[in-house]
C-alpha cells in the first residue's frame, strides 16, 4: 500500500493517492505514525542520541573537549556527505541564472531566485510504502487481503520507496 508522507513543522501526515489522510504522528492506534520511523525516512538526526555516545567526564578537561569537538565535526561530515549539490543541481542553477540575465539584462529578481532555491531544499513530502502482510479472508469467496503491520507501539511501519 503506497502513500505520501508529509512533514509539517514537527508533525507527520500520511496521505493516500486521493489526498485523504491515512495516519498522523498524533493519531490513534493503527492510524498513528512513529516519529522515529518518520524521522529516519526524512533523514532527521537525533543529536541527543548521538551525544550519549561520549563520556561526560572526559568532556570536562580540555583534551576531552577537543576530542569531543573533533568527533562531533567528523560525525557532521559523515551525516552530510550525501547532502552535496549534484552536477545536475549546478546545471539547473546556471541555466536559471543565464535565463534571468538574458530575459532582464540585470540581476535576477529576488522572488524568482528564492522560488528556485526552494526547489533545491529538502522535500516536505516523500513517497512511502506501508509495510503489510497478506492473510486469507474467509468471506463468501476466499480472498487474499493485505493488512498493515504495526510496531510495538501500535504505529504503522513505513518504508521509503
């Protein structure tokens, strides 16, 4: 079962192909989304969880602080390695700049520039698949029906397509 996962502020919403709400991060059992699962899909990093990996007593002295800063910087580089602009992104930006120059023979308008930069930002909606299992329905006709699988907190499990 497919859907579109949207992020608004700190909440998540799951919509079906018709734009109807299937579930949300504050929904009820069976129609609730796990914030942790949604954060993983959107690539949100839990800084508190990362920080717990370092010894607090070691951070008190200068050497420990330096070691912690270096470790944090290296972790940030690792987490952001795939968040670089691609060659295609740069081509689009250059094409847009050249179009603006030839159309207006002046600096690009701020509104158009901001609109284009919004296109390069992280998406607010991602196509996902709801993890399901098949079971036999014993109605009048023997049918195979897909039922969503819930995690231990009774939240839907989503996978990025």
